[in-house]
């Protein structure tokens, strides 16, 4: 096996964090904006987010949830409710205090002191409270229930340490908020959203996840139950990729969301909320990226197939372009993975090899190069991004099918790549969840400093609460570990709780996390 | 002809402004949020915006323009450039000055004085400057051109007097920004965007527009040319529904957007920008609404066909629901106007007649009621929203086709309604543009207070500039009139300028405007 010369400078195995940043810049997905904690999402990164949005939104609409749009500004009063119950309340938020800029007379600009808002406004960190207010207005009787709303929007949380896609001051997300007659209906919606997220992660993003309930200490404030999908990144850390909360009547109590029930009695609604964000794009990078850049699963690739004509700025270019355009049109007429094939004929100036590496780094699922010899033979030079290297020779693993044959098999090829990326990630995840550890010493050894990618542990526990749980969390924190969730699919537990020695009741995942 | 009892309390002819507000609330499109100048866009209003977005975005992508996302916050420095050139600069904008809220010790919350930003941030009123900065970073050589970007986002302009959809402090829009090698290419892009807007307005929104160049006084600051589409509302006023600007090298000069040209010389780019907003939804209301509520053109209707089973809470409901579900499935399998038919089976509790009027007010293009007798006869009761009244009887103009016949004709019916709404609006517009007025006295008479809907004038003018134009604008302002645009399609002008008496060079539209 020859040495492969990879496209990136940093290898995953050498410095995962630096590799992550290099993928983002090499794939031209995003960049620092100059505005603290905010990024510019560039076409390839935003195109992936748009694909996620489109597929998720189809699922949201299919469930009968309706999209709305709520104001970006939240009145201070909406936070006072929350602050009432908290000693020494302090929260990082972007606060608007003035509504005019004026010249300061020294060549600069200042907020106009004469245009100070009577009551400052907060840039929404979530729309939870303002949607709650709307629900309280909109719901009168059981006939108005369930009320199923969702919003796609930007939100701002003033973050001190940021990381592109994973933690930024401004990010894009969807937040679902629903109100129901009773517990059962609200819990069913909570789990529907959770399973929607699982399906989207696994079927669309090819990112295997564990769907389960978070332990008490990881619950969203005010939630009765918090569920999450957790994905394993290639460094073995967990990424919480989506959450769904059953809020009981707590939130309805605070916001006054009531209805007349079928007997005419005024009753509090049971509510839910659920969200995913541009964080998912970070998850895709750390699930599918390799030492040559990103690999985008076909379902969410802005372009699934990229055609690169080897142009020479000569008259021969013309038949070559015609040939490529014919291939493009034939592919664009196909349907793959339930949608029309997204194919790009990249005619930009520049050497084909340089452009090929551009698309390798971006991770277009299939790259086709066409030179005059290929054209004369009626062929194409095809590279699968999920398997670009011939491991024998260390060279690019091109194949050279007849164009008709390639077109005939293109839809299957895209489906195969989608499946291959999922399988690779699922096998890695399954190989890196360790079961059978029964003592805290073993836990410590498993996560010792010299163990590179220790993955996750699934341990039996007694599901402690309150102070006992706090102690468990502290013990884990000393090892830089967190409780992730209790998989819906885990086997029942017998034996002893690894933390308390009491009889175990379920299995919980323990991992380092983003 | 019997008296018709319309669904709204206010008639267009009685009080157009009040009628507009009533449509918005009767069709459940939006409501006041409690946050100054910001509205909540409810599912039906947002669904229409989503449809506009989807169709416009397809056109944007088809033109090779790529979507990006830029930060919501703009550094103060980006406005200093602009302020430098303006005496007594003052601009209404939402200014973020603090990044933390704390308890004030008296049960309230205040911005934490310890968390004051060194440099305030502005909530974007447009992303013009921050995208300009990005372009300056992204463009090196002619090979990087044209650079075609677009953003879908929320923006904030602190408005003193707001009106839902037409003028709100926060609104949703798209802003296209492009950079080019030369004047010709940039102007071609400016006009491509203009024609894209015209096509979207006319073909998708069924809203006829005049596409043309704005006079100098109406130009976007810094633009060399500003083009617009202008739509005529039912009260005869003009709505500027979209703009496209050719910015020459002015903007590139300010933001430092330069490239190495094919000869290796550093050269300024020619740039463009173009945008439409949620204002379009206001345009749809004032173009297509009637005294029974909204009428949504099928291409942008979230639901094109709504099926209402006449349920009685009895065992007979079951076969009726099965029958309706069969009709729904048959319709959903169809394609109309280039997309799958969007059909809703509305099973919510409530009387069918009340639900029918709900959907009439919302303006679903086709409403189907099904009772047991319809089912037994294999029929449907069908109401076209664009023609709901039998003008002879004053009753609802139901027809009763066999279900197979209705399904077979449904795609054609939707296309016919789309066309009918367009034709109605185009005929009204054409009937209300007056030509041949040649003196200012005639203009004043045409727009006298007792003339209800005077429409627009198309007058010949000498295209004055500078101080002469200023005087024209003042004269018109005294009559509450504005110059709209010079249609691309207008005939050449001969004769005399109505304002200056000089030889006329073109025809300009004069109108009251939103
Ligand atoms: Zn309370
Ligand atoms: Zn200057």
C-alpha cells in the first residue's frame, strides 16, 4: 500500500479540533465575520443547512405542524417571570437599549441619548415566552387543541467561547411549540418530534444517533422530561444533536395557557417544545469528514454530482462542453432518493485537477471529470467521494464507465453512497460503545488521559435523583464526563448501579461531549 | 340581483384602510405582537410567504445565485463610512449596547452596567455593508467574477408608524448582492433581477406590475440606476413591490471590492443589489382581496383545495370521512401549475358552514363541502373562491360535479383561477392608468379630493434632474403625489414635458403610493 497524499494539512488522528476548523475552511463552508461570535455561512455550508431545513420542514408539515413567525425582540417583562424564582439572576443576552444612532461630532457614531428605549428589548435567545403569550391568546377551548406551531429563525445567545456551527452567538434553528389537552397527547407529540429528529439524522444526514431520555440533571429548566438524540463524533465525543421536551403544565402555568375542556372547566394545557439548529452541520462534519475534507451524504448535498470538463481554452472545448451538457441534462432528468438529481456542470475557469480537489474537499458525493479522450470513447471518469483512494496504489480511485451505463446507474449509486456513509458511521459508533464496565475505577481507566478515542460507556444505574444524582454528576465531572441519555432501545437492566450500588433500573450513556 | 351578505364588516369602497386590517384579522394572517412595530405572522400569512419564498428561491437558484447567511449584528464602524459624508447624520436603528441582564434588586431586570459593549452593535437594517466587506475578502481575480449571492433574513428598521406587512419595524426579505467585471454585466444582472421580480409577481402572485426605472430622486442612495416593479392596489395607489439597483463602482469604492482584471490591473467591481420583502403579502391582499376576505392565487396558496366534510358526530360520519379521504388522495396525486396539488381535508370539529366561511375569508382557491347526500350521489359541492356569488340569486355559487369529473378537471380549474385573478387585476390596472393629461391643472383635477380611486397617470416628461427635478417633486408632493417609474414597455415620448415645457423624452408614472 503506497502512501496517500491527503488533501488536508491536519489529520483527524493528529489534532481533531484543528482538523475540524480546517475542514470548514477547506470546504469553504463558513468563516469568521468580524462580529464577535457570529459567523458568515458561505454557500456550501448554507446549502447543506437549506437541504436539512427542506427535508425537516417536509417532515414537520407532514405531522400537521404549522410554521409561524414571531418577533425577534422580546420585552424585558417576559424574563422577569423567570428571574422572580432565581436568586442573583444574570443572563447573557444581547440587549437593545436605543433606537437611533447619531454622529458624536468627532467622526464617530453613538447611540442617541434622546432615543433611549423606555424598556430595553432583548434579542430572542429562544421564542419560548413570546410563543407562550401567543398560545394564551389563541387557545380558548379544547376545539383549538392540539395547537402545533413551529418557527424557523435566528436566535442569539451571548457566548464567551465560540466554535463555528457548534457554539456561536447567533445561530439558526427551528423551535416547535405545541399545546395539548392532556399528558398523553403531549407526551406522544414529544416522542413524535424525537423520532422525527432520529429519522432526519439517520435517513437524511446518515448520522446514527441514540434517541433517549436525558437524566434529571440535564433536563431543560421547567421540563418534566427532556429527550435527546446523541450522535458519536469521530473523536468519540457525544454531540447532542436535537432535544424534545415534555413540559407538563409548568410552562402553561407561567404563560397562562388555558382552555375550556369538554366539560366546560378551565384547564391548563400540557405543552411541548423541540428544536434542532445549525449545530447539525457541525455534526455532519465530525461524522463524515475525513483527511481529505468533508463528505456530504447525497440527500443533503447541494450538488450530488459535479461534472468537470477538462477545458483547454481551445476550439476543442466546444464539443466537450456539449458532451458534458448532455450528461448533465440526462442526470438532471433522473430522480434519486425521492427527489430530482442535483447536478452541477462546473464551467468556471481553472485547471480540472485543481477544481477536482476543490470538490473533494467540499465533499460532493460524485465527481466526474471529462477530457477529450473520455468523450471520444463515450466514457466518463468517475470518482466516488466516499471511496476516493485506491488503497493498493495510493492513487485516486477513478472508474471509467460508458456514459449511458453511468447515467443508468446514477440513482442507485447515490442511494448506495448514502447507505455506505450511514453504515460506516453506525459501525464505528457500535464498536465504540462499551458495555459491562461495573466500577468507577474501570470508568476512570477507560477514560485515562492516554486513551485516545475512548468512545462511550453504557452503564447500569439506579436512576438516582436529587442530591445523590448531584454527587454522581460531580464524580463524572472530575473525569470530564457527562451523562448523555437513556436509550429508548436499550435492554432492561438488572444487577447493580455502578454509582450507588443499589439495584440498577436502566442503562445510561456516559461520554465526553461537545 | 339580490343583496349579497358579504363576510366582512367593512367594504373596500367604504374604508379601504380599515378593510385591509379586517382582511388580515379575518383571514387570520397576522396580529400585533405587543412588541413595538413587530407583528406575529400566523400560519396562513406565513404559509403564503413560504410559498413566495420557495418559488422565488427556485428562480434565484436557477440564475446561479448562491444563498449565504450573514450576521444579524453590524459593527458601528460600517455606518461611520456612510455618516462621514452626511451632515447631522441620524438614523433610526435598533442598537445593542449590553450583553447581560441582571436583577435590579427591586423585582425587575436591567442591562448589567458591567456588561456594556465596548462598541455598540446595530441590528441589521440591511446587510449591504457586511456583505460588501465579505465580497472584498472573497474576490481576488476576474476568475472569481461574477460573484452572485443572496440572503433570506429578518431585518429591523425602527419605524414610527407601522402597518402590518406594509411597514413593520422587523420584516422578512431577501437581498441579492452581486459583483461583476464591468458595467454591462452588472446592468444585465440588475435587469435580470428586475425581470425575475416581474415574473414572480405576475406569474406566481397573479399581481400585474409595471417594471421600470425610478427617477433620480427616488434612487437608492449611492445607486447609479434604481429599477422597480410597481403594482396598482384596488384603491388605485401604487405599491413598490421590489427594487433592483445598479450601483456602478460606488459601493465597491466604499467597501474596497476590487479584482485583478485579465490584464493584471487592480480594478473596482461593478455591483448590484435587489430585494423583495413580506411587503409582497400586503400587495397580495390589496390586489386580490374582496368584501369577503382574501383570495389567494393557487400558486401561492398554502392549501389550494380544502375539503370540508359535514360531520354530525354520528356513526354516518365514518363513510363520509372515507369518501372525503378518497377525494383528498386522488387530488393530492395530481400535479397542477407545475407542482403536486396541495389539498387539505379539514376534519376539525365545528359546523361545516362556519368552517366554509373561515376558508372563504382566508381565500383558499377551491372549497369543497361534502354531506351524506353528496356522497350518495357520488358528487361534491364545489365553491370557487374567485367567484363565490351567484349574482342572480345573491347566494353562494356552488356547483355539484361528479367526483370523478371534478378530480379530472381540478388541475385545469386551479390554472384557470390563477389566470382569472391575474386577468381581473390586469384589466383593473389598465383601466386605471390615464394617459393624455398634459397640464398640471389637469393633474390636480384628476387627483381632486372628491375623486375616489383616481389610479395612475402616465405623463410625458423631459426627465429633469437636480434642482429642476426637486421642484417637480415638490409640486407633486403638494398633491400627495409621487413619481413611480418609467416603464420599460412604454412607448417613446414626443411632445412636451408636462412639468417643464421642454421636449419630452419619456413617459413617467405619477401616483399616490404606499
Ligand atoms: Zn410561578
Ligand atoms: Zn468615499
